[in-house]
C-alpha cells in the first residue's frame, strides 16, 4: 500500500482520472477513460519517477453494463502493482487505442481480448482471432454468451446453436457459415 | 432449445457408414473439418496477415501442423521459408483452447482452483498459487506460516521437475533421446513424492484458499529425505549431460539472441528474461509468501541466447534445492489451513496476484461481485508472450533452429491456449 | 436385417465376356447392376434407388473375381486355417506402435509410461511414431478441441488399417472436466471409433498400461476389428 505512489499518480494524472485511486493490499488501481490510454501508459512507462516498464497483463472485462480493459504494470520504483482500468467502453462497439507502440508484446494480448470480447484495439496491426477458429462468429467471454448445463445433450455438442449474431467485422465471407443462430 | 434429440447409439443405422469420416453427417461439428492449407481461404484481414501471406520470389509457405513431434503441445506455425532459411513465421494457436476462463466464471471459488491445474500441467502448483493468493486478498485471509512453508516446499519441488523436463525436451527436440529419459527419472521421483503429499501425480489440486489441503506425511518426508540425499549428485550427473556436449552447445550458442530492452518490450518474464541479463525475479522483486525469509540467489546470464536459457535452468534447479533445504530446516509448527466458511462470499472487488513460475510470471486477476462465483477470472500465462517473439528470434536462421529456439523458450501449450 | 443372396450366382452377360484393352491406356470403370444380393429391408440402402451398383475395373469384371462380395481371402487362400489369423494378431498385439498424439496433460503421463520407470517397451510399444502412416494405435491423450478435431481426424484417416484408438483421460472419454466448455469435443467417440477408454485425470501410467494390455487382448480376440465398431456417443439416454 504505497501512499506516495497514490499521491504521485493523483498529482500527475489529476485531469484524466475517471474515479478515485483505490489501494488494497499491494495493489493500486487507477481508472481512466479509453481515450486516455495511450497518453497515460506512455507517461507511466517513460517518466523517470514512475518507470512502469513491465506490462504484467492485459485483460478484457465485461461488466454487463460496459466493457473494460485492465492493464497490470510493475515498476522498480514502488512495491505495489499498478492496475490501470480503462473503463466505459460500450458493449456494442468497444474500442480502445492499442498500446503496441509501447509494448510489442501486447499485440497478442490484445488479440486475445478481441477474440474473447470483441474489443477493437485501434492501432494493432494484427487484430484477428487467436484462439477460436477464424470463422467463428461469437465472442465467448461476453456475458451474453451462455454455456449450457450439459453440452453433451445439445445436438451440436456445444453452444454453436446458441451463438448470438454479433458477427465480427473481420469474419470471412464464406458461404457455409450461418450468420443467425440455428434452432 | 427446441432442436430434437438425436439418438445416441448409431450402431444400428444402416444408411450411414460405419466408420466416422469427414463426410459423415454424424460428425457433430458444424464447421467443415478444415483443410489446412497455409494460405487462409479468405482475403487477408489485417496488415500483418497481408504482409505475411504475400510470398516473394523463391519463398514458400509451409505448415508445421498442429501435430508435430516437438512435444510442447499442439501449435501450428505457418513458416515462410526461402530454401532452408526462415523468412517469417505466423504461429497459430487455439488448438488447446478449452475455455477455462468461461468455465471458471460458472464455478465456485474452490472449484476454479482445480480448473487451473491443467493449464501449465507440468507445474500445476504454480498455476494454483496465484489464484489462491488472489482469493486470499479478496477475502483478507491470513495464511498460516506452516502452510506457506509447505507451499514453497512443494512449489520448489515442482519447479525442479518442470525445469528437468524443460531441459530434457530441449535435448529431445534437438534429437538427443537420452537426456529425456534422465529427466523423466527425476520427474517421476519428484512426482511420486508429490503424489504422496497431494494424492495426485500431475494435476495436484493441493492449494486451498487459506492454506494447503493436507499436512506433510510420513511417506512424503521419507521419500523427500531419500531423494535429497542423492539429489545434488544425481542432478549434476543427469542434467549436466548436456553442459559440455559439443553438438548441443554448438547448436544452441548464439541462437535466438535477444537483448533486455526488446525482451521487456515483448513482456518476457522468468528464466527467459533473466537469461538476457536482467535479474528480475518476482520472488525478490515483489516478494510473496515466505520468500523474504529464505536465502537464495537469482541466477542471471548475460548472453540471451538459447544456451544461456538452458544453463540458467540448470542453475535454478540448484537454487531450488537450497530453498528446499531451508524450508525443511525452518518449517514451523501450526495449522495448515486457515479457518474459513464453506461458502465463500468475498466483498465485491478486484485482486491481482502474480508469482514466479518456472516459465515466468504467472498471474491471476479475479473480479468478485459478492456472489460465490468469480465474476471474471483472468489467467495470465508467460509462455503466451514468449511465443510471440518467434518473429524476432527465428527469421534468418534455419528451420531446424526453430526447434531449438522453441525448446529453449519452454512453452507449454496448455497455458498458452488456456 | 438380413442379406439374401441370389442363388443364381454371378451374372455373366454377353458384354462382360471379353473386354479389349482400351485404346487410351486408361482403364475405364464398368458399372454393373448388383445381382449378387439384395437387402431384406425395403428402406435400406436408400430404398433401392441407387448405390447398389457395383463398379469394377474392366479386367476384374472380365476375370470373374468381381462375383465375390467378400474380398478378404479369395480363392485358394480361403482354406488357410484361422491359425494364421491368430499368429498375425499375436504379432500385431505385441508390437503396437503408437502415434505420438499427445495433446495436453495426459501426454505427460503417456510419456511417463514410455520412459524408464513404467516402461511400455516391455510390450513393444516404445517407438512413438511421428508419422501416422507408420503407426498402429492412436492414443489420444489430452483434451480435443473443435479446432484440433479436424487435424486429429485427418491423422486417424491417414493411419493404415489395422488401426486402433485408445481414448486416454477423461477429456477424451467423455469431455471430462470440460463438459460445459464451448470449444471442446465432448469425447472423441463423437468423431472417431474408440476401442479402449482409459479414464482418469490424468490416468496413472499404470492405468494406461492396463488399458494397452486390454487393447492387446482385444486385438487377439479380434473384438476391435474395425468394420464392426460402433461410432457415436457411448453415454446412454437419460444419463
């Protein structure tokens, strides 16, 4: 629980914070809007007092009302983990600028968030599906994608017939894939 | 769902062929079972795809398919090669994507710990550890010291077995069939020990929120004592088979070199990052559990190539043996599990926990909404990011060097694909 | 459903008596109506609308060997006693070469059963072949996802017969812990015929060895003979 870090972040990013900085155990949490992501992350990475050079994780979260992208960072300057939550992405068209200009390794993490949630990372040169097959038409970790109680009882051996029609823009135009849920 | 049930036993049907085949209507996959041409059958959707699938003069796209003898798991690499030299790579993942995060959202907190085991299946305890740490942060639970020591002890044993396997597979992928057998000897001994402690050889399911599942028992201690008395000599002999092997050294030296700055930009952690010269180990950089009380070094090497990664793993095994010694000497008495209610309902909140696993930083981000199931359960795996660096490490080398680099990065596809 | 055989025997018509060599060198197939047998059930084989014709190369039609509907042992070879079968099965059972098809965690227990402590080389199974063309038994070890189902089925089809399949681990037997998942196949018997199921998560190497010994017994009893296998989920209704 690093109070100095909290004061430093509050003074540096006062105008961009979308909520209070919270601290619990050894984590400090920062909330910003999606448009502020590149500037805040660049400041966190480059400034000599902050030096958050290690991106530990990039995750998408679907809260039911909105989508979030959560970044976890580590710095040698503070004993806390820093969590940056880019909150307020819409659930229908979630867009957030990509941080691949800072960490090239975020490319695949962003691909994964796109694959699971449909979050478009603007500026990512390679935003396509990474886990699901390229002609898959749903985003599995969204809250409106349901798992059946027993996949074996469904004729499709899975949830293919329950997929919603949120078709990703990059889904290939092949004839044999249905765009509407079957049955 | 209003679809009608299909009969489950089709052996009496005479109008469909008796063996399954791709044309069989009973194959219950709605997509056509795919042909795996290297070139995707639709126009490129991203810049990188267009750049990769544009083949120059003399270049060829080949598919190192999801099934290949390199035993790290099922991964597909589309390689653009010019003769024997690799020009570019496109790894295709997802052949082991099991939807663990979605399953964990529908399971209780205790059940999610079991679901994490098969991710990095050779080091299952390190998969469970950040999850229990994140839940302990959400619930504000204090873990008894004896439980922490047992966690460290079993974790370091698991680290030794994981590194031994990594070394063995490194040699196996380069064609050496002997070191893998020695590695499996080490692994089998350690895993039998852990089976005496946890009940399972591989997917241990041992850590619990607030402690561990059971105390040390006589069988575990006797096997451990027996093994420790010969561990150092055995490990030096068996795993040091390759240290001076000319073929191994010449194949790995200078291959897949990366410098610290690039590695940090690629979000590398763990032994791969320490082999580039940066002594970043979460056990010292962000201490958790009882690691502050234990005395061990962080091995680091400066070259950043495959050989450095291999030698670093051998060094880490020796450090783990030191840690196990100290754990055994300093083991406190007490309970091994904190008192918790059966049904856990943490306050709404978020928690992140990251630990140092054998491959790097293994992390769990748990979001709780006040119910007994996690709202979002995000697993961060280190091998995912190491595989991303293929495009930096391998172009310019030969195809066989892809194998060496892949093996030295030690990915486990269960964790990569979740 | 019984198949009745016409007692008239092979139907030799005038146009199959002598077949000159085709001028282009390419042997054109000859399609003759099926007069060897007919199915009892009127609905079988698409109600007799089609598919019953027999297609032969012209030489086979001319030589009369096409008259047999069971082409396994033909002519003089039919009288070789079943002891040959027994020896051949004994040979096959004691050198089952597995295909290296480890997908996930169970692969490590499979490898552990192949290495020094639990050595399946005692039963001749050490060479894990990388190529399906050289393998006898496909031990599917690890979770099968829908993305991997295609390649795995291709591997199975590429294996030459006789071939057997062992489903190792809970994920391949029935979906296991991934029963609710959106991207796994709930048991590989949905897409390929399975001979031996080895449950466990993961099964101990001794368990896999027990399964392989059962497979050997199966091979010797010719119970796993591929045309008679049933394909489909083996979980009964209501479970």
